[in-house]
C-alpha cells in the first residue's frame, strides 16, 4: 500500500483547534492498527519557532532531536503517544532556505529555479521523507493559518499536486468556525462557505468539514454545508466545544469519520481499540476533588487577554498527573510583576495547594518570581520549578539561606559579583555574535540521579533523559557552599559538570524540586510524568501557614 496523506487546513480564523483535530484524526486511525505520524507546516519565514514570541505564537515545543517547533507537535505526541522529530516540522523559512542552499550548491544543475514548481517540490519531498522515515501508513499534515492567506498558497499548491498525482492517496479536512452571533442567535454557515470556496480557488475540494462552534451542528446547518460546500451531509462533522480536548477523538469516531477517511483513501477497515482512551475520558469527566495550583510567570498577557498557550505543555502535564490522582486541577495565572511591584501580595499563595514556576527568559518580573519561590520554601508549599524556575530557586536559596545577598544570574547582570547562574562557555561566543536561533542546549540530554532522593524515588531509575532548552547553567563554584546549607543536587550530567536537578530534603520541605530541563514535554495523558505525578501527590496534603519571607520582613 502506498503512503496515505490527510491534509488538515483551517477556515475563517485560526486557533479553533486544527492541531487537536489533526491529532484526533491520527488517534482514531491509529486505533485501527495503522502506523501514524503527524506533521506541522508553519507558514512563517522563521526557520524554527525558537525565536518567536511565546505570547504571539504560543509555546516552543522541543523535540528529542533538538528542534524548536510549534506547540501542536506536543499535541501530536500526547495524543499518539509517539516521539515526533524535526523531520515532521517545516516552516516557509526552512523550505526556502533548503531550496536556496541547493541552488547555491548547483543542486539544480544550472536550471532557472522558480517559486513554482521548485518550492512545492521541496514541500512534497519533505512530506514524503517524513512518511518514509517514520514508516507511516498514514501521515496527517496540518497547514497552519487559514485558507485564503497569501503565505499558505505554496503549501496548498503542494497538497494539490500530491492529490493530482495520486488521487486515492490524499484527502482534505477543512476545520472551520461557525459563529453564533448573540444579536442573531443563529449558527451561521456563510463564513465556512467562503472558506470552502477559497479552498476551491486553489484547486482543492474539501472532502470533510469539521464544524467548530460553541454548540453542536444541527440538521439544517449540516444540509446547508453539504449543498454549498459540495460534500455529502455526513461529511459535515460536528465539533462543538467540549470539556476536554481528549474527548475530540471519541466525538469524531462517533460520527463515523474514521470509516469515511479509510474509504476515501481505500485503506482496509479494521476494528477499533479505543478502550484505554475511553477510560481516560470517563476519568476526566467524573466528579473529582478540586486542587488549586498557582503558576507564576510572565508570558500570560496579550493586551487585555491571557494566553495560556505559552505554557500549554505545563498545563497538560498538570492535568495528566491530577487526573491520575482523581483530582481536578484549577490553575491560576499569576503575573510575577505584581509581586515585584507589591511584595506583600505574594501571601495570596497561601490559598493554593502548590506552586509551579515555568521556563522563561529575560529580566522582567524576575524579582517577583524570587519572592514567590521564597514564600513557597518558607511556608512548605509544594514547589516545582522548570528551567528558569530552577535557576531562580538557586538564587533565592543562595540569597536567603546561604547568605549570598548579591546572588543573581548573568542573564540579568553580566557583571554580577555573585553569579550563581552564568552563561554556558560554549554559548558566550554565540551571544557576542547575536547568534540566537537554534543555538541553545537543546533536545534530549542524559542525567544521573542521586540515590534515595525525591527524584530518584519518583523515576525509579538512576539514569534518565529529558529535553532541554536553555543557555545558562548553575555556576559550580557555588555548589559546595549551597550544598553545605542543605541544597541537594540530585541530578547531574553524566560527567558531573552540569546541575540538572535540585531539591530539599523531605524532612525540610514536603516537595521542593526544580529541574534545568522541561519534564512537561514528555508527559502523556495515559502516562503522567513522574515529577508532575509526585508534585501533585504532595499537594494533596498541603497545610500552608503564612510566614513572612525575607523580602517582607525587610520592609515591615
């Protein structure tokens, strides 16, 4: 059987769930025994997602093989329970860069290189190589943005050419939004009709329309989509807002989408195995004890709105772990700048069962985060620090326990007298050249755990690999002094040179753990990450009594 391809494209507006639909389509066909992989096409000129602002584009998801990609690859990994590598991600910048490099190296043997057909050929080549390398029976490809956007034309042209060459191997799913204006009170199909016509204008007919809306698609709207978008009525798939994204595969399966896609692609039908997924959804929907988790960071605000997508993998990892404990997580986004302007406000953390400080860069809001970490340490509030959350925890401990009052990071002050955190030597030269793209310590890196520590008991093994994304490290000059005062360096690189994990003894604090890596990237709904699992476990017995941290005592 030839490799098969499902293209998922967007209509009307972005951020309505193309990534979840892509992951869900992959999931329901995977459940029929087929080997699936998924790809994301980002229309940006950026070569990768590493230099994109997280409050504009969302989280940067890091793969095992060191690629900085779109957050949707995280959804693919979580739904399909597979590791996805760099070959499954492309951007406009990446495609053009390859074509230009090939032209410079005479790869086109002196031909005139044109936008069409050579750019679409490069796109097709990348798609087919990903399918081949992953040995996939079917590849689901999400094209970012919406139809009708200028930047998507060449990707759509590539998809059209693939369909033309092998009609039985390619099918198209249009994910489009059906608004229900309050002043009208009726679900409107006209925007989706226009999206389908825009797709027709580049030579592509949608085979299926996934109708995203607040409410289920009714019969009149379904028939209207069939009439004006040239699809069978049953190919208009209702996708209303649901309590959890993990319900989406079951909603699509219930509407027979799997069988229809297999029929279009002439793939033999097989019995479905979604038992474990149904059990997961049943657990998610069941009544559970609520638990309050504070997330203190600085990538939340976008105008008057909050963009949780900046930390989507952290959110999902918390959910996976909480559900495994039969708990319902309630996450609150707390802006660290508030704790910087008004330190006394940090006492609101006493209302929470646990604190997470996720990754980040730069100087804004840092003192506020340090205030929050001190509150968690002093008041024995379960704490999980991720990347920058580990570095700032080291600084807080150095200042307030080890007495190194000027402790800081060279990311904030290059001339720091007490650089607890400093730039990695191999990164220093790159920074001097303003070389930022794809130059950090990235991807899967090994780590050795210290026996009989919290993290050793959590993982159950002495050697692990986790994904990284940083260019600053703990300064080993300070390891002896902080160690003497009780900071445990429970995870180190195999050569013992890099600090990967810190913690406090359980006798001192119920759960105070911070990692230089990003454990959230490897959490899956059916297998929560061990550190998040243990963090949530610790929050169940939180008993916070407010003690003023040093920053408040000094201003009292």
